[in-house]
């Protein structure tokens, strides 16, 4: 599945090693290649909560 949303700060924080490699994130709607399905699901939940709270970690990474 191709990503429909920009990479967020929270996702970069979950995998800082690959923060400059956009291709590392493109195959997943949330998260990256380093995270297993359970960790991507947990990250999606945290991201939804951050968006609901207006947390800056839910904003697009630079």
C-alpha cells in the first residue's frame, strides 16, 4: 500500500536512523520498514491520539 499522508515527527522519532530516507517509509501508511506490524499498529494509535490532542509530533517531519 502506498502512503497517503506525509511522514510525521512521531514516525521519525520511532526510527531516527532512517529519518532522511523517504523510501524507507513509503510502503507503509504509518511507520517504516524497521517496525513490525504490532509496532506499526501501536504507532498508528499513538499518532491518532497525538493528532486529536494537537500534539506537534503529529505534524509533518521536515
